[in-house]
């Protein structure tokens, strides 16, 4: 109804005999103005107007909600409303209650409860007239502002939608929905339950008295929510006690909460029930289709919030995965880029002719960590910075590698006390060349592994190149050595010329050593050595003389079979025996389990006499192998035993006699013959000077003088039994071939 209709009603009522014209006029104008400002203002003005107009103690404005009359001012504040239990549902007449009267405004929808009026008779017509004006004002307000109840419902949905858009916290959204549903449906309790596995679990509850309600859990078919889960349709219960459509599982909880009626609707997502939104009232009541529609709308909003949260989580998860993938790809790119830079730097150093020291320095500058390169015997080949390879660090590294080496030679990291290092084997084909070590690597494992692999590859290339060159030179020097030791005179002459071309030094004074290694091809355990492993051992033995502290006195060497021949300088007081003893220890370290024997020849100064020295060293080697006391024997220690062994090998008797008798044979005749005759008489008389003097028919002092002169010429003492035997044998051989 428009404002014109209200004013027309004003004209009609002014003629009413029981109405004060001024008061009536004021009331109509007040209600007409309030109607233009909306239902809220209209209801507030009407309540004040009726109390003033009727001189009542209190006027309570009631609206019909959830099957009962409720005070208008308490509909939306969430508080528990006092129900007017004794009021009729939809009467059209004014009714007297003690000192109060019930005045219907809109039948079954809006009414007034006027308190403090004992006799309604005189006021009945005035009250009826004013209530009619109020009804017209409500109609006018609805015409201008629409249905206030529907508008309020729209506002509720708008508030929930705004919360969904602004908040990502499902608990906050559920709290908003439960409060709005509880207030909108004039309920006492509201809860949201979500489906987990095969049961509904309470996620948010408001208005409950019992703690069990907040953790409620129900399966399909149990209670109102369980029935919704089972049927996938809304369920309304007017009275728990009398209802026959729900199970009795939660009756004890219903009594604890004092609930009597309930309404539940499903939360749907892609045609599947994902939960239930349910409200309870503590009085028997009937839920209208409008209530069900509004609760279903809130349930749909809750489902939307859940799906929105899931989408947001999925989007965040996808974004996080994408970011993680990008980070990993970036890390991989950085690793590959750094590895490529290191590889380029190392290869450039190698191509520029840099050695292992330069390669280690290049790796250190790139990795910012100490780098050490060890050979296969764990000796330092290169280190940068040089101060990193202390005795303690090397000891720890050697123990760590020894305990962790095996068939697996890839990257490994070891922590030993305060020292942490990474190591990897340097290999070329099936041959193990050494180890690359990084101390306290600060880069991640993958980068460290790629870096140390690049270092191993570069070191293997360098060592392969160096070893190829060294082996070529070593093979030439070995061939030269064997030509000098065993070749004919013309081959030795050619070998001496090649030595000059190869810058190989032939010492002015030398001795020859032969080193025999038994067990060179014997494995350390039950495994069988491969051809490559045997060759690696042979190369290691051949290189052993070049890794000793006294290596400068070893001028030539060559390995053939299991015998290593070495030409050792004896100039400047060099001690060949000390050298070969160190060599024995080094070879046994390089070839564990092997037995090493060495024979040393007598000193010599003529390069053309190397075959004789080679024969002497073999005689001494035979003695060493048959001896249980020592592994190094010099020819000067052999004596008569060496002569007897030499006889087996075809000793040159003329040369033996010449070397033993020495200057005696160079003495001029007849003095030489006198001395030889005296020596024969001395031996024939059982080394008795007195008997020899009688046989020679000369004085004993003359015999003693001649024997003393023989000792000075030969360097042998007749008082020493072994030297006396050598002199006797040399005299016999000289007489035999003379």
C-alpha cells in the first residue's frame, strides 16, 4: 500500500468518535514516515507509538518464526528468545490475558502483546484502528522495500558469500555459516559435519551444551545426519521423542542437549554427499519449505567453500610443486654449468701442458676446497694448497680409503673426527691409477660428485699421457739396459751410442743389481688376477726405482719376466746396498705377498764389462734365494761358493786366474816364476813356510818375504782360509791353461 493509501486511511479515521484527532494524525504520519525508511524503523516506531498511545507499561512486538511467536528485537542477536507459549497461532481478534492484551496485526505473522492494561474494552476500537494503520504501514514498507524476511535471507547469504571470498580458513567460514543458520532458522544448535571415510564427523558446532556434540560422529543411517547421508535428501524431525524415521542411537545425547526438533540437509560436491548441515531446536516445531530452502542454500555455500578451499590448496600445491621443480631445475642447471666450467678449465690446463700440480690448483680455485691427488699406493702426487697434506691428514685419508675401497670406486664421503673428505678412484679402463680427494667439501653432494669426477677424468688423461710417454722412454731404456747386459760386443757398442742420444747416463763406476720378484702374478686373495692387473703390477715394479729417495744413483733399469735389472752408480760414495734394500721394501709394498731377492755384482768401471757384472749379480742372487737370513747378497760375500756356481755356468778360468792373481802375473820373469814356484811349494807343503823353505832349499825368511810380496800383489791374505783357497784355485787354473 502506498503513502497515499495511508493518508486516505487517516482521513477516514479522523472521523472516528473515539479517536483523538491530533494523536491519530501524529500516529499516522509517524508510521507513514517510518514505512518509507524500512521494516526495521517501522517496527521500532510502532512499538514506541503503541506504548505511548495506549499508556501501557510495555508493548512487545511479536513475529511468527519457526512455528512460535518470538520477540522481534531478539530475532537476529543470537540470544535465546523467550517463547510466548500461551499465545494463539493465527487468531484475528484481540484477546485479554490478565493485565495484557494480544493484538493481531497480520494474522499468523505479526502481533502485539500490550502489558499493563487490565480492561481492554474501552481501548478495543482504538487498538483495532491503530493496528489497522500499522498493518497498512507494513504493507507500504513491503511495497517500497520488498519482503523484509527475504531481504534478510539475502543479506545472510551475502555475508556468508563475502566470508568465503575473503577468508581461506574453513573453520572461520564454518563458524559464520553455523551462526547465520542458527539465527536465521531461530535454532538453538547448528553444526557442520563432513564425511571422513564412512562416517560423518562434526567439524563446527555452535549453541551446544554437551562436549560430546562437538565431537559427534555418526555413520550412515544413524540419527538425522546419518539418514541424510543414507538418502541423500533433506530430513526434518518435528519431535525426537515421537519420530519413527530416525534411529535411536543418539537419544541420550538429545536428552543431554534437550533438543526436540531438527532439520538437516546434505552438502553435495559433484553429485556426492560430502557432509551435512544440521540445526536443532529445544522445542517441538515444524520447519517450513522456506526454512529447508534457506538451509540448503547455506549448505551449498558450505560446499562451495570446501571446494574453493580445495581448489586453492590444489593451486597452491601446484604452484609450490612448480616452484620446487623450477628450483631443482635451476640447481641442476647451476650444477651442470659449474661442472662444465670446471671441465673446461681442467682440460685447458691439461692441453696447455700443465701437470698434476696445476690441475689440482685449478680444481682448488674452482671448488674453494683443498684438493689432493694420490697414486694407487696412496702416495701424494699433487696437492693444493700444499699445506693441506699434513701427516695427520694423510694418515686419516689413507686409513679411510683403505677401509672403504673395493670394487665400488665411485664418489664416497667419509667423516673421521673433525676431518671430512670426499674421494673417488682415478681409473683408466680397468686399471686403477690413484685417488682424487677433496677436503671438507662445502658444495652439495651432486656438485661435489660431478666436480671430483671431472678431476678424476682429467687426472686419468694426464697420467695416461705421461705414462704413455714414460713407458715409451722406459721401454727404450729397458731395451738399452738389456743390450748392455746381455748383448754381444757390437750390440753393446750400439747401445752406448743410443744412450748418448737418449741422454742416459752411463756411470764411470757402477755395479749391477738383479732383483727377482716371486709372486708377481699371485693374487692377494682367492681371486684370479686378470691380464690387466698383472700388467699393472709389472708397471708398478718397473717404476719402483724412480720413487725411492736415492733414485738418482739408479741410472738404467729394465724389467723382464720377474727379474728387474738395475745399473747403479758407485761414484761419490754412493751405497748400492742401501738403495737395493729400500727397493725391496718398496716392491713388497707395491706387490703385497711377494718375495724379493737381490744380487749385487762387484764394482766395475768398463761399460763393455757389464755382462761379467751381470753374471756376478746372478751368482749373488742364487746365493740370496738359497739363504734364509737375507734377501740382499753382494758378489764380494760369495767367495768360493760363487766360483763353484760360476763353474756350473761356464766360468772363464783364464779370466778368473787373471783377476785373482792380479799383478803377480804381470811381474817380469824370472821373478814371476820364482814367486809362482814359492806359492806352489807353500801349498804343496800344507801351507807350512818351514817345509816350503826346505823343499826350495832356501832360508825360511826368504820364503816369508816372497809370500808377503804375493799378498801385496794379489790383495789376498794367506792367513784367511777362503782367500787362501781362492789363491790356490787361481794358481791351479793358471798352471792348467799356461
